[in-house]
C-alpha cells in the first residue's frame, strides 16, 4: 500500500496519464497502419480512458476519486485547448462515465 492517501492518488493519476500516453502512442500507430475512419476511433479512445482509470484505481484503491480526477484534468485541458468553449454534454458524459467506471472497477479489485 502506498504511504498516504493524497500521495497515493497523485501517484495513481501520474501512472494513469503515463499509461494513457503509451496507449495513445500505440493507438496512433495502429490507426495509421489500418487507416481507420474517425467513427472507429472514438470507441478505442473511450476504452483507453477506461483502461487508464482502471490502472489508477487498482494502484491506489480509490477508484472513483481517481477516475473523476482523471476526467477533470481531461476536461480542463479540453477547455484550455478550446479557448474556454465548453464541449457538448453528449461528448462530456460518455467520457465521465468511462473514467468513473474504469476507476471504480480498479478500486474494487485492488
């Protein structure tokens, strides 16, 4: 078990983002090789979010918190990249659900 809860959550978030970066790199390579359409990419990205949050939840045992914090960082980055324009709710909710579900599953199994 990690030493303190805030530190454990922070470490799990960093691990989740590192795993996300690795998986995004692999996904990019696969998409380039297979020349997939944009409609085929979204499910893979959602799965990537869930896997990353699962790993974070598994690492620290605080899955829902890890998933929600992961989502909040993604949402903040999205706001910054879109110059303050909030994405549609139909795009926000599936990402939140994937992150929360993945994190909770990891927390339950830890």
